[in-house]
């Protein structure tokens, strides 16, 4: 039997690193395009993984990357853009999804996995992030045609070794005597990266997942303040966590919009105005029992 071959866009990132290792363990040939091979060295040693310097936004490069694959997985995502008008989000999320559908169709790839985000909504999403993710989903549903079978995942915030979310708050708690927290009552259902990877692997293995959208939530619904307090407890730090009112959070975001790297932005603030919790947790339909943050945090954060 020919080896199964998958191209993972965004495969050098947090989720991609865990997914690539799992795919390789299961015998897949994995190709990961990256803008910066030097920064993706951590996955280069995975057996049966090929790292390719490529611009996935260029259809002339995307087509050959997709050609001959059993499946393509799209993990490209950004939380912040360079400007402030949404163009960066549209390019990274919506326009790339269009190019990917075109590339898969023209190269006769028949399986596409799209990792979106909980709360993605083409029309009512409060942020560029959530609207551009929602438009990417809509485009995949409407334009894939009968021969390109897609599955969409909408995770809440994902945690695990190498994550941005928990590690960012851990860094802030270590550095600051008092942590000012925007939207402290925003609710999340943090989801273990290993469970997200298992869901993607299941979709690749099971045709019944084609045409389906799965919300992915961990078993605990926690406020942002709960999560930061849990991280503080794990680090055994005595730090005050001070929720800041919305007008001050908006001001803070407006200032950080102009700080290089945007540690927090107006768009992030807007995303936090909707809870990131499931209406119907897709893990149940996939036969996966998700793991709680409270049990796993001690295993990777010290
Ligand atoms: N982490 C979470 O809590 C979370 C929650 C919900 C949804 N998601 C979604 O899950 C997916 C994976 O998340 P992640 O945390 O693994 O993200 P990540 O660590 O930031 O990795 C994303 C990868 O995408 C590539 N990328 C970023 N911007 C790009 C651009 N403009 N053009 C082309 N490639 C670009 C990067 O690869 P190179 O730099 O190597 O090119 C990067 O390694 C994303 O779509 C994200 O929106 C994540």
C-alpha cells in the first residue's frame, strides 16, 4: 500500500508540532511548508517529515505542495495582524482558505481538514479574527464541491507544552507583582492539545467525519481569572490578579495596538467579548473523552 501523505500548513506551530509527531508515529509522510525553516528546526528531526521553505499564499507554490497528497491540514492562524484594518486576518485566514480549496480541487486532493476557532462567525464575529475565520469556514463549505471532503474543527483555547496562552500568563505572573487582567469573566473551556490532535487523526481515519464541523472543548468551563489563578497556584506565586473594567481594557488594548508584537490588541479584546465555550462538544461525537486543564497543568508547567 502506498504511504499516506499529508501536507500540514502551519505545521511548524504549537498544534502543528504535536500533530506532525503523531502523524509520523502513525506512518504518514508529512510535508510542512514554512516561511522560516531556520525557526522550524524543532520539527525537522521528526522521521518521515519534510520541511519545505515555501510561501503558501502563492498559488504557484501551493498547488505542487498539495499535489498527490492523501490529505491537507490547514493550521495557519494569526492572533494579530501588522495593521489594524483586518487585511492581515483576511489574507491569513479567508484568502488562504480560498487558495487552498482551489489548489486541492485542481490537484484532485479529496480530503481537507480546517482548524478554525470556537466563535468563528462570518457575519456576527466581534473581531477581525473571528469573522475572517468564519468566512474561511463558509468558503470551504460552499466551494469545496462534491469531490473535496472537508472537516472543520472549532477549538476553544488550546493548552499543552509549547502553548502561547498558559505560558504567556505564566511569564506575566513571574514578571509582575500585580497582573491587570482584561475581560476576567470571559469564559473558556480549555482543550488539551493531545485531544485536538486525536480529533484530527480520527477525522483523517474516518470518512464519516467528512462534511462535519466539530466544536472542541475541554471538560472544564473556567473564567479567564480562574485560569490565571490556576497558573499562579501551579507556580506557587503570591501575585494579585486585578480584573480591569472594560473601558480601561479597551484603552490598554488601544495602546498595545502600537507596541511591536502587539502583546494585546483591540482585536484580541473584541474576541474576548464572546465566551469561548461549546454549544455541543464535538468530542462526544468523535468518541474522545477530553482531559481537564486542572489535571494536566502540573504535568507541563513548573
Ligand atoms: N492555540 C490555540 O489556543 C488555538 C485556539 C483556537 C484555534 N486555534 C487555531 O489552531 C490553528 C493552530 O494554532 P497554533 O496555536 O498551533 O498556531 P501557531 O503556533 O501560531 O502556528 C501557526 C503556524 O502558521 C504559520 N503562519 C502564521 N502566520 C502565517 C501567515 N501569515 N502565512 C502563512 N503561514 C503563517 C506559521 O508557520 P511558519 O512561521 O513556519 O511559516 C505558524 O507556525 C490556528 O489556525 C489557530 O487559529 C488555536
